[in-house]
C-alpha cells in the first residue's frame, strides 16, 4: 500500500502507476490534492490530461510545462525534477478561457514508460464544470496503461433538477440512468480490464470520507485493476525518455 498520506491510502494506491480520473464535479481538485500528497512524500509526480483543464495555479503546480511534443516534455521534466517533485504538463492553450489542452493517451503511456515519474495522474474526462455528466461516444479518454480509474460525481447535484445547469448532456444522462440506453456509451480508450475491483467510497466508512474531505463535495468510486500490462511494466523498468532539444524553458 502507498503510505504517502491519508488520501492515497483511502484510494488504495500501491507502488506506482497511472491514475486516471473521470466523471464530473471535482476531478481537477482531486488530481492536484493527490499530487500534493504524493509529491510531499518524495514521489515524482506528473499531472496532465487527455482532455483540457484550467491552467494550474502556483499552489496547484509550481512547475508547468507547455509543450506539444512529448519528447520535449520529458526533456524539460527531467530538468525540473532535479529541484521539484511535481510537474504539470499540457500541450498548448485551448481557446481564450485560460484552459490547457492535454495529450493523446499514447503520449501519457510514453510519459509513464520513461521511468521519470512514480505517479502519472491524468484528468481523463470533461464535464463543462457540471457536477454530473453523461459520456459521449468518445469518452472517457483513458490511457491503456492506467492502473487505477477513479470516477467522481459532485454531491451538490443532489436535490437539483437534471437540467443543463447541473448535468453535462442531461438528456443522455436521463436515458442512461433510466435504462433506456443499453449499454451506456464507452469511449475508444475506456478499456477497463476484465480483472479488477470496483469500490465506492461514500460507503467505505469514516476514515475514507475523512481522507477525501477537502476535495470538493464529491462521491468517489474507484476501479482498481491491481496490475498494469506486462508491456507497461517492461517499458517502465527498462525504457528511457526520448531525447531532444529544449525549445522553450520550463515555466515556473
């Protein structure tokens, strides 16, 4: 069991790996809270996304790398990790609202395979700031080497109408929960392994709820595979980052 702190223990994170966070209502907060705990324990951590997120604040990430080429991200991360344990990476600006685009799932797997990071934390879904969402056909976008998939839902949706203000794609959401859609949509990268266990933390007792306090009012469920692919283990053990020149300095 990872002993970095109460949140990682509650989520039963073991050893190292890719953690993908999906759903709505607290993904970004949970990702950076977990990064702070793991990096504070001396673990090398990358936070990133396969969709888009708001540019991190200096409190969320002291080192931000904005670079479209994965090889350049690894070069800059190698330099930054000499002095910091946590690095955030995005591929470039998205629109005019301060959001940052992420990377394809294959790039996330390559970041993990580089061996630079003990943990790669990925926001692998988008919900347009709503507490609930229904996935489109291409969602969520989960890297194949993910060892944990954490699903989040905003508890502030309780008692509110299932409308556009509370739910991303309310019509589809109502169809799914009423059983009119069989099966619910699954994205091309939503490939949960056949072996694993599903856990729902609102029913897991006081210790888990206390650990999750401060990550927004969210319900959290976890799919734990207990293993990553053999290819992923081999790449992480033997692989090294692709080398390349640095075209832009790491942003502090």
